[in-house]
C-alpha cells in the first residue's frame, strides 16, 4: 500500500506543479460557474413569467433541482469528455517517451502497484472535479427560498448525482489510463481516449434508433444511462455494480499490458 500511495503522490505533484492541473480546474470551474449563472437567470425569468401569467400551479412545480442543479451536473460530466484525455494522456505515455518506464519496471514495486498508484492519482483529481459543483447547491441552500419548510434544495438527488458523476469520472480515467499504457505518444493517447469517450456519449443516440433486445443491450452498455439516473436522484445498486465492474475490468487490462513489458 505504501508503494501505491507514493506513486499516487508523485502523480498528484505533477498535476499541481504543471499547468495541466491548474488549467483543468480553472476551466472546469469557470464553465460550471457559467452554467450556474445561465440556469439561475433562466429560473428567475421563468418565475417572473409564471407570476405574470398568474399560474401558481406551474410556479409550485418549479424548483432548484430540476431547473438548475440537474442541468449543471449533466453539463459537468459532458465536460469530462474534453478534460479526461488531457489528464490521463501522460500517465504511461510520458514514462515511455522519456525512457523512464524501463526504470519503473526495475523498481521494487509490482505492476499492480504501479497501475493502482497512477489510477489513484488521477482518481483524486476526478474527485476534486466532481465535488467542485457542490459549491453551487450550497449557495442555493443558503440564499434560496423554499415554498415550504426546510431547504430550498433537495439534497438526495444532489448527493446521488455527485456520486454518479464521480463514478463516471473514474470510469473515464480508467479508460484513459488503459489507452495511455498502449502507446508512448501523449497525443495519440489523448486522441484515442477522446474517441472512446465520444463513443460512450453517442451510445444513447444509437440505442434510440434500435428496437427490442438490441436497444436494451446498447442502452445498458452506455455509461450515460446509468449516470443520468443518479443525476435524477435514482441511486440503484445495479448502476454502482456497473461502474465498479467496468473500472475493475479496465484496471485489469492495464495491469496485463504493464506486466507484459516485464517479459520483453
């Protein structure tokens, strides 16, 4: 475990001593803030419209979760499509291009520790990025008003949404880690990771054009199907098993690739 944590700290130090980490966090926070301001402004416009039209039944249905938080979380995981390839492209590809990968293979650590250490490093980055949007529901909780008693924010969908966004981030990070282990070019790793992640986002549209069992299969394979339920406040065990199994499978593949280099 000590070796895993040492490698993870090394990866984190690289993120926070280079522009990749700061640019990623800065751009992600700025875009999330922009989405928050846009959806909040639209919420205010809808409130004024319903008041002007004297439609109290529609006004009562309007809430922060549906109008602001859900669109913001959905936008957040769409941003992973662009940020994750740049966060993961260097994990193994940089080691190979700098000829330090062979040195890493001769160090007193096994292949599994190397894979898990690098994964935990990028996983911490995904955790921070997943929790950054939490500041906006907190703002609504403090300054928002509710039609009834209690908080203006329904917190269960917020927590389930953040958890599923984090699990999606872990899955994407595992994909990027695996692809980075296959090449010594960071650009190739980033492009291939982006292509695979883009396919994950396209799967729901493909499923919509299919019928019967094929539609069910493709819909289940799409990670967006599972994360969208969490964003809506539906936390299912099957979704947790899906992400956990997929991450474990990808880490196993990465371990096999790394281990194969010891015998070359």
